[in-house]
C-alpha cells in the first residue's frame, strides 16, 4: 500500500508540473500571436539595410519574444529577413506533414523547422502568420522551461513538448532504468501537449521518504482511501475513458460543409466532419481526439453512428436532390478491415441507402495492403458508394492510389489551392494534379477555397466543384438545411 501511495503522489506531482508547463507555453503562444499582428504592420519591402534596421528596432521593443522574420510574397518562399540578414529554411520545412494549424485558422500555423543563419544550421519552433501586408514568423524560445524541473527530478523524468502532429518541440530531463508510467496533458488553447515519462526509481525514492509514517495503521487506512479515490479519478480523466463514455452518450455529431458547383452556385453535396459535442454544449476540436479515436476500436462505432445521423439530418435534401452526395471520411485501417465493411453491408441490409454517400480516403495515412483496400472498395461501390481520394498529393499515395484503386473523385488539398494566391500564373503541381485527374476521367473537388480569386482561377482550369470558407464553414444539421433552403430560394429568385 505504501508503494501505491508513493506512486500516486509522484504521478500527481508530475501532472501538476505538466499543467504548469502547459500554462507557460500557452502564455508564450499568446504573446507570439499578439506580436505577429504588430509585426505585420511594419513597413517592409525587401531585406535591405533600412528594413533590417526596422526589424532591429522591433526586436528591441519586444525583447521578451524570440527572433522575428518577415518576407513578402514576391520573395523566395524559403527565404526570410531578420535583423541580422537573410535566413534560409530547409526545403521540407513547410511540407504539409510538418505544419500544425492553429484551430480553424488558415493564416496561423506552428512548425518545427531547420534554418540556416550565419552559416549554421539550427532548428526551432516557429509561429507563422500570413498577414495582410507580408508573411511573418517568430521563433519561440522554450529553453527556459527547464526551470520547471529541478536537477534532482530531471534525473528521474523524461518530459516532451509535442505538437499534435507528433513533432517533438523540446525534451526535458532523462533517466536510466525502468519506465513506470506515462501521461499526456493537452493544451486547451493551442495544438500541443506534454508527454511525461516517469522512472520507477523516482517512486522508490519517494517510498523511502514516506515509509516511516506509513507504519501507523490509521495512516495506512487513509492512504488506502486516497488510492481508491485518486485511482477512480485518474481513470475517469483518461482520454480513452472519455471517448468510450462519449460514444455511449452519442456525443459525436456530423457537421456539414457544402460542396458548390461554382459555375452555377448549386450545392451538389456536403462533407460530413466529426465534432465532439459534450452535454454542456462544449465543442471539442478534432485535433484533441481524432488521432486517439482512429487508433482505437471505437472508430467503427463512431462512423456507424455518424452514418445513421446523416441519413436523418439531411433526409430532406436527399429526397429533393437525387444526385446529391454526402461524403464521410474513413481511416485506412477501416478500409482494410473486413469486419468494418461487413458492418456497412449489414447496415444496408436493414434499409440504409448508400446511393447518395461518398467514402473519403486520405493520403495522410498509409494504406498497408492495396490489394485488400481495392477489394473492399469494390464491396463499397456495390453498395452504391462513390470513392473519393482526400488530401491528394500530400501524403503516401502519390499516383499509386490513382492507378491501383477504383476511385471516382480526386479532392485537391488546400495546400495547392493556396498556391494560386502566391503565384497564380505558376502552379505546376496544381496544374499537373488537375490534368492527371481529367485524363483519368475523375471528378475533381478543390478544398480550402477561401477567396473569390481562388474560385475564379480554379474555374478557369476546369475545376467547377469547390469547397471552403469562401462558400461556407462546416455547420450543424439545422444550419445546413437552412443554408440549402436559402440557396435554393436565392437561385429561384434570379
């Protein structure tokens, strides 16, 4: 019993330190967000002496922050200007898998990137902001976070600050010997978390400190009660436990983002995006839970729940628009799972119609067995589904998915749509994707369309089907019905 008390005491201590660290980093990000807004207002044209002097003055006025970098859209994409001259980033620094978006914003990101400064290659955490005047970066130093762990504790712990895309920002402490436990504490404001490991030696050391007083029977009883209560509390607080309870309560809901035929303004479909809505109305962002959910056995139950809700939510649109489609994302392991496809076939047997459903496969996670995936795609198509390739060109699939899988639709990622804003007359990757899809006779949907200029340029390339905040954000069921009615009313009045 004494050992368990020591264990939970150390675990509570570790969680408290992680929460302090979360608060500290949150504050750093708050300051960086504010300063980036100010940085966007300075008069910057090119990396010459007057502009570097302005950056120097700005730096001295904001000494509690890190290194400030800027570039305008006409400058090379990997070259930024600092008070000390030009800084060049490593070629893969801004690859999609290395970028973590801040909430729903498309203008603000976090990235761990390697850069060359004064002949030396360095690596650091940057917050980026695409402002109205130029593109702004701030290097966020976190080395002083070591103060959260004294030298004694660093020998027993291994603590990491990680972005939600899995990139490690900073590692604190080290230990040798057996790993006893591991916790994760997530920021509620920004896309990062603290992963903390603890050594068995730390618990044994704590045990030596408390052992003398635990010989008293009354203290032993008290410790036993504390153990039971804290154990129950900690189990309830784990993300897996919360996910299980939320599935039981049917708290995962579809939000719908319209897909518009930009040539005539008609809504030809929607994408259903999962949201976790708690009983008190709190909406948990997908970045907090989607990775854990996709790695668990709960993902099949959640997908089936969403399908049933979709059929009920937009039945009115389905009935009036026979060619209207609603697409839903599935993870690669679901596509390769006979059990999951069996469940969809069983759902069809009891009356669920897949004739107006689309299944989206992502390139961001690998399909390990293409033959199995193709076989199950054919099973899905026999139910009436169309098959869509999401995030095309950003991940593992490349052209192999287009060649080996029976796909109907290619969805162009926002990363390539954004290139229209930077160099509208020089978008070779985007143009190659469009031409390949057209040659293979695949329908094309452009995602992440945020401006009228992007929409117009896509139309000029023959991409009529478009999705993004320029048209509408994802919305709950009642709002998508009203959006549909209003869109129809507007079109009829024209």
